């Protein structure tokens, strides 16, 4: 098959890779129709770390990508919910598929839980085919229910936005700040209003992203023009009760606690680097509740699917660009540059 393969930082190649095989009786093979690039894919691209995994030129090669949709073409004998021909989307990560956590649909509690396409232990779906372990709880049928774009967002970006914004304890009438306006932050802005926020401050250095947040009703601020001071000024010195960090950039992480009101909640979903630290003094003396973590995608679907189906979540213009799989290297390059108003990139596989 053809796939995008990680060869090292800034070295993603379109090339021939061995076809995936069923790795367990409860796995399935998916023929990918579309995939997308996630902000967290850029950590590999930059040669940063994801958790304990460091990405360098000597890293083993693997197929990238954890956001993909397509058609089931083969199932193991223990897959009961899906059959060949089904149109599906996949959660961005899964587990071994065999332990108690995996079998009850909570793969993040699995000891070998991982995202697709961040290392050789679970090949990614920026490829023509991908193996899905634990298919019954990792896949979701899409048949006629969603657009391809909505389906792609339900693999990770929208679910992570939901996970992060709800864990910032948004209250009806409350004040929210979203730091980092990639797709997850922008969807976070939309969800904050759905959850009842009266005022949402949206912070990002890229003007086109701030413009999108403004269209969603947020007050957009540039971190290079003292956004923290402006939030404090506009909240009579209080700060935001709920702060959602959606970028993982060191500057964004550092801005969160100074922005958070006394007794407020700060929720982190951006992938941090080892040097990123929070001030214990601020957590302690401002009584800030701090949450961080990786979204368990499947747990958010019962909340998000009805909202998407009813048109309550619109995610307007989230996919700014489209590429072919063979142009994957260019897609990564553009996504990394943030040029041309790029927000999110869809990649057509077939
Ligand atoms: Zn992602
Ligand atoms: Zn497991």
C-alpha cells in the first residue's frame, strides 16, 4: 500500500509500506478514504517529544496519522458490530484490545494504550489501509449521519475540544478564556457558548484564527499585545473562571494560571514538553483547580454525536485546505508554517 511514513523530523515521505494484517481476532482492516493532520502530529514533525517518546532522525519508521475515516474491508472473528462495507470513523487511539479496560471501551486505562501513528506499536491511518484493534469499541458508524469533515473531527479534534472545555467547568453565565486557536481551540470556543458561557476570550498570535473566533462570538486577543492584562482589565481584575489551554505551546501554557480567576479551573489538553512547568504558588493561593489529560474519544461520542446531528455544533470552515495522500509532505509543511490561513488539512486517500 501507499502511506505517509515518518523518517525523522521534517521528513514525512509518501512511499510503499507493507499492508496491515489483522493483529487479533477483534481487529478490523479499514480502507481509508480521508484523513487529517493534527496539531499533535507536529510534535513528531519538530522532533519534540510525545510523553516519553522522543522523535529523532534515528527513530524507527512508521505510518503517521490518528485522524481517519473509511470503509471496513476485513474483520476478525470476534468483531460483532461491524462488517466489510461499513462506513466508519475511528477514535484517534486505542489499546491492546484484549484487557478488561479495552473490552469495556476504556482503552486509555489499558497499559499499552496509544494513539495511532505516533510510533511503530500502532501504525497510523495517513495510509491506504490501517488495522484497528478492538474494532467494536474503536470505530463508529458514519453512514449518512455526518459529512466527511464532521466525521474527521469526531476522530479527535472535536472530542478533545469537548473533553478539555467541559473539564474547565464552564458555568452558564460564566467567563471563559481559550488559549490557542487551532481547530481544537476554535471548537472549544463554540462549545463554551453551547455550555452557556456569557463571554469567551480567545487568544492566539495568528490573525486569521482570531478572526474565526470573533465570528463565533468570542473576544479575540493577541498574546503579543498583552492578552493577559486585557482579560484582567475586561473582567475587573478577576480573570476568567474557566481557562482552556488548547495549543501545548510553552508561552500558551505559561499564560494560563495568570489568566485564571481565584477559585477557577484551568484545563490543559495541548501536549507539553518536559520543560513546561506550572506555578505551585498560583495554584495554591488562587485556589485553582488544574486538570490535564488525554481525551478518551469514545466517551465523548454519546454527547457530541446528537449535537452534530442536530446542527448545534457547526465548526464552520474548519478544513481550510485539501491535499492528496501523495502530497502529504507538502501538507505537513504548510500546516507547520501556519501560512495561507491554514486551520486544518484534509487528505484525500482514494
Ligand atoms: Zn489529533
Ligand atoms: Zn488493553
